[in-house]
C-alpha cells in the first residue's frame, strides 16, 4: 500500500485471473476482509424494471406458499396459536 493508498497486485495473481493494466476492478467488503474482483467477472447489474419484476415474481411465490400453509393448518386439528395458549 503506497502513501496514495494504491495497491500493487502480484504478477502471479494478475496472470491467474487475467487482470491486465487498465482493467477495472471492484473492491468488495467481505466481513473482516476486502475482495478484489475483476469487473468483467461481475454479473451485469439488472435494471430497476427487471429487479422489480423479479421482486414481484418472488412475492407471488411467497403468497402461494403461505396460502397453502394456511389451508393445511385446519387439517392438523390444531393451530400454531393454540400451541402458545
């Protein structure tokens, strides 16, 4: 680490991960460490529209799971709330 907070990547690591001068990299915090990831290795960021669509799909799946769970409670002869009474 230099006084300008610059870091040199060892040649063996740069070659192993095909990092060349001028390539972009991402610094990602990972608990008590920092990961250096070549930008070309990162998945492309989804658009807001696509993220919202995926969120809606996941929300619908969750509602379907919960509706099946609620309908099966009566068939057991007891409810979760009765366990805590």
